[in-house]
């Protein structure tokens, strides 16, 4: 053997030994991720969380394991974004309405622009995020977004007219809160996770949100009246810590990225179905009365909302393409509604 070949053989032997002694990557086990959520497990943000977990674990062939924490056990409603940025949870689900000044672009979906249902709302929100990639999300990976179905008034006493709602203590947040104020209610802001106790204790006399909570949070036991306004949605985001995201294998990243839009649509469709079910359940189980506002009265309610969108454009035109954002939400709503 020439010295050159001897050297090559030695290098080969060392490489072979190294290959034998180095454990295969699989031996390190799956990446384990924590996923924080603020409301109780039976509510829709947690139902979509479990669905996402199941799909990701299935589609990544066991390369990742997701540990879910519903009910604010890892992060609370208003700590979600900063908690994920800081790494207190790897993934978190947040309602953007709880920090209205932080998520200007995506919260524009909760202007009174006529989004008819949660499936449409979720796709509109996802496309809007995708188009504008707002700086508010620069520090996280956005895994999905979705919205509730349009909000309605759930209350102890019946609300049929603007006179009935004037001064009534009703709970809402974000864009929905602006609408309650325009109708003359005494709007009280708090996350959904704090609302059951506030209703129970009489701190508020009702809630302005999507109707599936009549069943999921048992509001039908207290709120015997629902006034159909179908006015505005609440937007949500699911975000991941950037360092944890960057550390994931490419194949896992691809699974999660590909799931973003599908999860938005799944969650919206689940919400719409579940609202229908909760309405029937509330009537049958708790004798809840559903009030349709008369067309003449509805004209007055709608007229109160007319200035809201123009005022929002005027307020934000300096910093954002506010007019284009509103135009896009309207166009996307038309494109996705069916
Ligand atoms: C919501 C939030 C948590 C659990 C169930 C829910 N249904 C509708 C919402 C929207 C929302 O965040 C709110 O505060 O009304």
C-alpha cells in the first residue's frame, strides 16, 4: 500500500467508527412542544387546538409531540403573545380583540363589515394576514388564524330596542366593544375566560359574542334571551416561539405551514356547525328566547354603526394602508362567502 492509500484507509476507518458510535437522530426522541390556551377545554379555541395537535402528530409520523394546556394553566388570555415570545410556552392561542392597539391590521376584521359566518371570517383573516404580514407578528411564527361566528347579545333581560340596551352592563372586547358602545350599552371589557364569573356575580347582565358559548360555557343557564344582531366577529391567532420554530426539522415545518389555511377553514366550519347546535340546545334545554330585531328598529341599530369604519380609516391612515385594508376585507368576504 502506498502511503496515500494507507492514509485514505485510516480516514475511512475513523469515519466508519464515528458512524457506528454516533446515535441516529431518531434516538433523540420526538420534539416536545407546549401549547397554551386561555379558555376552558370544551370551548372552540381548545377544540381546534386538539384537532391541530392530532393532525400534526399524525402527519409528522411521531417526530413531534404536542402537550396542550387549556384553561389558562400555562398562560392567561392577555399574556399569550408575550409569553410565547419569551418562551414560557412554545405555542399559544390568543384572541386579538383583547389587545386591540397591538394588532391593528388583523383586528380590522372586527369592524362592522358584514362577515357572515366563521368559515368566511377565518379565510378572510388568513388571507389578510398573508397579504400584509403585519409587523405585530414579526417575532413569532404564525401557525393559523380563525374567527368566531358573528356576535349576538346574550342577556338576562330581553333586548328588543335601543332603549332596552341603553346603559345595560354588557361584556365585550375589541371591535365588538366599539359596537356595544355605539348602541349605548355600558360596555365592560374582559376576556371570555373571566366572563362566566362576572355573569354569575352580576357584574355584567349579558355577553356580546358568538352563540356557541351558550352551550360550551353554560351561559344559557343565566342568559334566557338572545338578540340576533349578527354583527361582528372576534379574530384569533395561533403563534409559535421563533427559536423553537427555527429548531424544528424542515419536514415538520412544512407540515405545520401547510396546515395553516386548512386549520383556519376547519375551525371556522366547526364554529358555524357548533353555533347551530348550541342554538337548538339552548331552546330545547333552557327555553331561551331568540329575538329578531324588527326591520324598522334594525335600521336604527345599523345607522349607529355607519361612522365606525370611516373613523377607523381616519385614525389609522397615517400608519397603515387603512383604506386598502378595509377594501380587501370587503372583497375577500365577497370571495369567500357562499
Ligand atoms: C371566545 C373566546 C373563548 C372561548 C370561547 C369563545 N367564543 C367566542 C369567543 C370570542 C372571544 O374571545 C370573546 O371574548 O368573546
